């Protein structure tokens, strides 16, 4: 069992930056692939980014590639999502998630994740 607490959301202008954090407690943090997803009201939750157990490999949705960076610090039991060049379409609730044994090539799939954080709101507005 692992508990995830996301933070760092807020209001930012278009073109601005934010860094989300997700702190984990419970089982060994490095046992999990970590991911970020986002969801707008009335829409399905969508994949944003994922990072492998050691942090050596990262994966991104095409819509955020080159603007967002996922990273993890296993010593601090924390995963981060650095978001640059934010635009209005990035306005969503962002969720961190942990996967014990996701299938290779399926890190973008919600069903691969076992635990979810509570979500943190990101609003991009002028």
C-alpha cells in the first residue's frame, strides 16, 4: 500500500511555469513506476507523463512533449512534474499515480496504475 499526496498546483498565466510534486508514503517508493495524468470536467482522464523505477526512462504524451519534464527523487519519495510554456489547454486537475508492475509499453494506460493521489488543480488563465 502507498499513499500519494500531490501539491504545487495553482493559477498561472499562459506561457508560465509550475512544478507539481507528489509525495509518497508506505511501501518502498522505488518499487513503483510513477505517472502523472490529468482530467478536465466531463472528460476522460488522460496520460501526461511517466517515469521508470530508477528515473532512467521517461515517457510523455505528445501534447506535452518538450514542455513538461517528469523526474523522481527516490531518496525523498517524491515525483515531480515541471511544466513550462503552459497554455489554456493545460488547465486540468492533475493526478499522480503509482504502478507496481505495469506492462512495458503501457505506462500511458490508467488501468496499469494501482494507487492514485487526490489531484491538484492547475489553471492557466490570463
